[in-house]
């Protein structure tokens, strides 16, 4: 049990460090394909600007509450040489995030507050009050307080076979932190690059699908309490 608790703490630390480098990810988009895959580099087709007829950030914010999708991501940061593999499920008022880091597979479930770890092919799940926030849920801060941010339409980018609409997002209280985020027509995050004075981080979808079910949010083992 002690070894499991130490492993959970180590994984949470890795996630927290990654989250600190990424925490400015933001809102939605237009135009999308479903059940797409591939690892080709994102294709940037767009032209920056807020020309007449371009998507408006606020038009996509309303989609956030009805999101239903699954996406695989590569997460990189200037603070770490490792590329983390992350999978995100959002739908039915729940989210699940799967993370593979330092050879360990971990799943986080919310709002249940459950963390599961795969050890030697066997899952162990625990009731933990503190949960991690997946990339797409991080847009909630902007959705709830859009007046705190300057947002500018910034063209399109094809990621994982899906065309995303992109925005430049700057927090008014800290203009040194800038994010370019691209979203599918459903409002799912496809790509995000955040630059800060301390460094940069990038989240890139490698596959995207709107086909999910409620069973995707069932932990693989019965959650246990931690002493």
C-alpha cells in the first residue's frame, strides 16, 4: 500500500508540473471531422485576423457544457524533455483523463474523485479528493469570465484530420502569458501552445472522435479508501 501511495504522489507531481506550464488553454471552434486519427504534424491553413465573417470566440463558449468527445494528445513542455501521452474523455457531465508518464498509466475520474493506477497489468483504484483538470476543462475559466481575456480569431489548423478554428488568447491581467488554441466544431480542444516568460508548452491532438459512451467513465476496479 505504501508503495502505491508513493506512486500516486509521483504521478500527481508530474501532472501538476505539466499543468503549471499549460494552464492558459482556452475555448472553442468551428468545422470538424469525427473519428479521425494520425500523427502527422498539424497543418496550419489559416490567416490571422478578425476579418468580417470570421468565427467569434463567444459563439463557441456556449458549446462547452454539451461537449462529448474523446481525444488523444501529445503534451510537451520546455521544462521537460519527455513527451507525455494523454487521453481525455468528456461527456455526460463527467470527465476522465488517462496519462502515461514515466512508464506509468494513470486514470483520473471526475466528479467521482477516483484515481486508478495500472501496476504490472492490474488496476488499483483509490478515492482521492484532489483531481487533475484535463486540457479541455481548463477553458472553463475563460467561459465563465470572458471579460478577463482578449481573444482574436487566428485562422484554422488541421490537427488529427480535423479542421480547427484558432484563437489568440491573452489574459488582461497578465499579457506576458499568450495562448494560441484551436478547437473542433464541437468545441473540443485540438491544439494549444502557451508561451510564458518561464517557457512554453504545447498540447497536440493525435486522434479525435465524438463516439463515446457512459461506460467510458466507469473505473476499471472498485475504488478503495487510502489510510
